[in-house]
């Protein structure tokens, strides 16, 4: 008999995030999903039942399974990103339940940055609202490949097909305009359990999948072996023991692509070339390695390589630059201003940088660009131009979410200021107009 561990190891992993306006029932949907898929432990359910009774509720409030902060339970809202891990026989899941308030936009960016799918909730009584459009824009901005529109509270509109169809048509048209590649609309009632895990008996006009069925079957590709091969060096291994007197290996996790023994590679930013003579994986030599494996590369030549250097195929060397143009989401309480000195962290490399210009700030309500805002404050999304002290090899975020992203950090205390995405903002959008800056007084 196949063990549960063996079954799970053979299944794929789906990372997905949920988003929705306040009181759309997002946490209730997550709780229903966990409860009806038998992913809730008995003591967790007992704690929720006890908390629900204490609040005067007859039935267990499944939203409490994810709203763990005291402030969240008191207000009935989600504030922080809540991560949940569960599995079915068909797939494993990492769920990020993100807040719905405008002031917690940065939390949704954090939760959806690694997601392959986002579930956007809409209250059937209210339809597509301003916050729904914001969440669709963020999903497009973060290049999330799959979107699910969950039209919730269908029980409160009499399970009317026309209500669902109108909302689905409006949202799909807007998301397509943003460049979201795929939208699946599902009518649900999270409170009653309709079309969450089990098909609804009240909506025989709907012939599509339930939420869980779609999550289990949506095609997810973790195969980054065909992407531009990138290996950020994390650590240089030099044991200098009697057994390994001359061993020099470069350890790290392959960010994308495949590396093979005998392949000629280039080390950035120095531009020096060499040949891979060996690859160690879990202490054993292998001939080939691919993302996301953590390996140690051995090269034919003694090159000055340290943490933060990038090893790439000699036939596919990315351009390096000290002028980074990107879209950033500001996540700190302190503003980001023109002329501010920051640290830029890209993969394992951290360099000094200066914010050269903030040409525009994005208004998610209508996707308009507010020119020359002068600064970005918490939850703002805008275009920035950053000048770095050393050259960086950034890919476009549209090509690689791992090597096209970066962080801006306050050098004084290490606070993360902004999360950046190199290149164009939206798949279907035009680049923001360049604004000429004054280079006078720059140190680099």
C-alpha cells in the first residue's frame, strides 16, 4: 500500500492567495475550504467552536480559522497575511489569506508575490467594486498567471444566474484589459458551502468546477528549466582539510534554468569565464542540476567569486546596468523620496543605491499615472529610477519573478522600504514616460 507521505510527494504544489473587499467573506471561504476538505485538526475546530459560543454565535465561525490576531477577531477583519498549509490526495497547497483594506495593500503584495493563482472574492449583492479592481490590478502587476473570481453570498441574491453572469462578464473584461492571462468565475456561498468543496444543489445552472476542484486541477508549471539559467552564489565552500585540500565550491540555489558539467559559464559582474567541472547535490556528484535545487558548483579556474555574484551560461549572459527602472510597492511607514540613499537587494547581492527619480505614482482605481509625486508613502505603487553603486544583472520581472524582483532597504536600520519589479508594470500597459533627472552631485 502506498503511504500518505509517498502520495503527497508525488503531488504538485500550488501556492495561491485570496483577496477581497471587507466583509466579502474571504476568511469564511478559507475556513470553509479547510473545514470541508478535512484539513482542520480536531483541537483547532474545538477552539473555533468555543470562541464562536463565547461571541454568542450558534454555529462555528469558520473565519476564525484564519483570523488569528486578537484585533482581527475583535473587528471581524483580516489585518496580516495568514499562511495555511493543507493537502488533498491530488495536490498540496500553500494559502496566503491577505487583507482586504486599502491600507493593507502592501500585505497583499507580500502574499501574492509568489502565488501562481489568486482567488478574488466579490459580494454578489455589491458586484465589482473599487477594491475588486485594485486586487485585479495587483494580480496583473505581480504577473499571477491564474485568477479565480469567486462570486460569494449567492444565497443572498436567490442564487440568480443573471446576477453571477453580469458580475463575471464585467470582471473578466477588466482583468483581460490589464493583461491577466486567465480568469475562472465560480458562484459560491462560503457560509453555506455551495460550490466551495461540494457542488451546490441550489445552482443547477452552473456546470463548472467547485473552488477546490479548480485548485486541484488548474495547470501549474514549476518547470523553470527552460528559462534563462541563473545561479546566485550564497556561500563559498573551502574546507581546506587533508581530505579536501584544494576544494573550492560555490553553493546556492539555482534560481532558474539548468546547469551541466562541462558547460562554459560567465561570472557576473566581473565577466570572467570558466567551465563547470563538477556539481555536488546533497553531497553526491551529479552531471546536471536544475531549479530549484540547492547545489555546489565547482569551476575549472580559480576566480575571485563571493556571495552575491551570479553564475550564468556563457551563451546567455544578461546585460548589467547601474540604472534600474522598475515598479515598486512601498511597504514601510516612512516615505521613499527622491535622492534617498538605500540598499538594493537582488537575489543574494546587496549594493548601495540612490533613488534617482520617482516619475509617477499608480492609481489602482483607474490605472492612471500621477506624474512626479515626489515621494511614495505606505501602500503606494509607483515607478522609480534607481542608480546603484555596482552593476546588477536584473531580468525583466515578466521573464522571471525570482531574478526580476528586488528589495529597497533602509541602510540605517535594515527596514524593508519597497518591493520592486524590474521592467514594464503591466503586460498590456505601455512604459511610463521617462523623466530626465539631474545627475549633479551623484556619488556613482
